[in-house]
C-alpha cells in the first residue's frame, strides 16, 4: 500500500473541490467507449479545482495467449506499447490534475508476464504519482486554514459479484480496518455511492463509499466479448463525481 499526500490550492471565492475517480477504461477492447473518456478529459480540463484519481485497468492488456482474447475478422490486435502511448497522449493535457493512478488486475497480468506495469510507465513518463494496487491519499488545502485534510482509501477492487448488495458490503466492511473519509474501489464496473455517519465523542462525520464505474460496454454491436459470453449484466458507463467543501467539512458523491 502506498501513501500519497497532495496539497491543493483553494481560492477565497471557490470553496468546492471536485474529485473524479476514473478507471476500468479497458482501452484496446472493441467494447471500450473511448469517446466518452475523451469527453471526460475535456470536461476536467475546462473545470478549475477538479482533480482525478486513476483506479486501474486503463489498458485492457488482453493478449492472444489470454483465454479472454477475442478474434474478430478484419481487426488488427492493438499492441500494448501503442495503447500505453495513446493513453499518455490522452492524459497529458490534464496530468497536473491527476492525484495518482493505481494498477489494475489487467495491468497486473502484464507485470506477471515480465512486461512491466503499463500504469507505472505512464506515471513515470507524465510525472504522476504511482499508487500501486491500493493507496491512502491525503488531500490538504493551501493557504493553510482551519480546514481538515481529506483522507481517501483507494483500491483497484477485488469483488465482482453480479448483485450490488455484496459489492456494497465488501466496500463498507473496510471501514473496520482502514480509517478514511472516502473509500473507493473499481474492478466490478458498477457505478454507485453510499453514505454512512460515524459518531464520536465530539460529534459525527460522514463517510462515503463509491464504486467508480467503467467505460467498457458489456455487449457492443458487431462484437463478441468475454463479458457478453459470460452474460455479465450491462452497467451504466461513467464516473463518480465527489464534491468536497473543505471549509464546511462536507463531502457529497453523485454519478
């Protein structure tokens, strides 16, 4: 597990910071909606005080020897190096807005095969903090005020059941082991957020749990994917958007 600390600038008039965790793009898959991700990048670039956290599985990393590899006639296999280079070009305009990026299980397969972690390569080339498979992320505010820091526990994800209830329970259970204000996970391609309140001697604190979504369609016209063969349920594509009001010590999440 890594620890990452980033200090964010907050002007007097702008009291809101937006945090957008993005992941499970699976770039290279024919079911990837890279057009939607590019629109997200353009939106972040145009929005001040908006930051991103990469949640892993940015690259599909399914090569011919993988049982999930699909052969569609007339299509050429995308080489990993080409996909990494393309992803770098897409992220370069907003690299200063990316707090860190995590490795996903798809990139981990490349790491095990001796290729190395594509996410680590992208982070090195763009000077983005590398978060490994999970990270504690601490966000502080400048100029220094009485505002408390925000702590995020982010993990690529480990649960992939078809029912949402089990995913919610899996993520919320981490509050017993890790102390954070926000708990994030990807991997299951689901998109949702829940909230709990923790009561202390001196008051209470809201805690948010979020599954961070995907840009991979379960089934796309003209393709046959492993997700379609396994009859995975279709998921809403997109990202969570977390609003943090440091001076009011409030956090909100929306799809």
